[in-house]
């Protein structure tokens, strides 16, 4: 082997080692930018992230129900309905349980047939505060409580008169049934106005 060939091989080896060293140095430089710590979110980023999460369900949308194809829903009142007996008590002498369902609360009032007060209960009296008073969970718990109190006072069969379109409208019936009351009839007394009586509020100016 000639001297020129030896020199060429030596230069080639040196070049290869230089390229390897340069590659290792570049890898070391790029690896410094890789880290495993979590990115700290700013206040604005956190708010946007929380806004994108699904809202916590507190029962504010009312009760989900399904009305199926029933053969017989109820008995319509007839001439003999006021004298119909329920546990030896005529229908006209049964106590009336008034339920007022609003957006912010659900109120229960038990009265005699002629309107004399017996007892009442609200969601706020059962320990629900602020916006939780208007949920279906609160209405069901309050219906259960007033049903138990009515049973202790000796009232088993009641007529229900419901008023309003709040979230606790259907959940209150479930609470009354869970408490042991026998709901004989349900009367919807929600007012329907074709022409609003009050002038609508002015638009908000920003």
C-alpha cells in the first residue's frame, strides 16, 4: 500500500470521527430543551379550561320523564265524584296539598278542604340554600318530609293542586309517594295568560 493511500485512509477516519462528535454534540444540545415538568397554566388558561368542562349536574333542569302509551291514564270527574269514598272519607272532605313550583324554590302547604291551614314545608326549611332550593332533588326531599309529617298527623289520602313550572314539579310527586301519601287527584292550577299584564323590562344597555 502506497503512502498516498495510507494518508487518504487516515484523513477519512478523522473525518468520520469529527462527524460523530458533531452529531453527539447536537443531540446533547437538543436534549436540554426536553423536560418532563408540567406546564403551569395562567389564570386565563385555567378559566377557559374550566369553561370547556361539562357543568356539574345539580338537578336544575327538572325531572326527566317518559310518557308511554297507557290504556288508561285517570278517571275523569263525574257527578258522583264528590261523594266517592277513600278510606271512609268522601272526596270532597279530603285535605288539599298545594304545591307552588317556582324557579328558585318549591313550597308545600297542606290545608283542609275549605282552606284552613294545617302545615307547610319549603326547600329552604329542609336545609337547602341559595340556588339548590330550586332543584328537583330539593323538591323530592321536601315532599318526602311533608309526607312523613302528614302521616304522623293522620292524613293518608290527599288531593294535590300544583301551580307553577319550576324544576321540582314532577319530583315533588315522587317525594310524596315515597313518603307514603296516597295521591287521589292532581289539579294543575298554573295560570296561562294570553296577554301579559306587566310591561316587559327594558333592554340592558351596555
